[in-house]
C-alpha cells in the first residue's frame, strides 16, 4: 500500500511537473505577446506622431495661403464670372492647392512648353535677351487667377508684385532647367 502511495505520489509529481511546464510555456507566450504589443504600440505611436506632424504642416500651409490672400480679396461685392474659356477649356474649373499652383497650371494650358522655356514675364525690357510671354494671353491668365480667388481689381497689382510674380519667375526658371536636363 505504501508502494502504491509512492507511485501515486510520483505520478502526481509528474503531472504537477507537466502542468507546471505547460503553465510556464503559457506564461512565456503571454510575455512574448505582451512585448510584441508594447513594441507595436510604440511603432503605432510613432506613426501617429508622424501623421500628426504632416497634418499640422498641411493645415498651417493652408492657413498661410489663406491669410496671404486676405488683404487682396474683393470686399466690394463684385460679381465674378463662373466661366473663362480658353481653347474650349474653362480655366475656372481647374483645381489647385493654392494660387501659385493654380497659376502654374494656367500658364501650362495657355502657353506652349517652348514659350514657357524661352520667355520671361511681361512686360519685358528691350535690353533683355528673352522675349516676354504674349501680353494678351498673359492677361487671360491673370484674369483667371483674379476670378478664381476673387481678388480685388484695384489691389491685384499689389498681389502680383508681392506674392505672384516671384512664383511665376521661379516657375519659368524651372521650366528652362527641365529643358536642359
């Protein structure tokens, strides 16, 4: 009877040992999963932080452009047209992120690639080597920008000199660089 008790005790020890190993294995796997969750949580937090920074930059960019145009927006109640056609294309239907992007898109529609690469902004000067873009078509571009962003006719010259001219000049320079590459 004592032998059977010892055998039972050994079996119990063996079962307990086996159960202990299973529990230890489960504990190890839970710890591994916990570490992976912490690691992934950290990666997720980093990705969310990057997304937050990108959204913040985008919104600040939009606000900068919105506030930059504010002094030039028409406050007299002028009615702006919904249509400005050029070669069967309504220039006012064109979508863009800001006035600079819109102006570049308009210039690409109204002028040929060669004209953009070989010209300067009007009015030009006699001593300059490059010819200015066609005045009449350039006026169409400026009208499209004014109508699209509902800019005051009186202040449009100030807007052009303060904000738009530099963007257009840089655009023409970039077009020439594209030609040389």
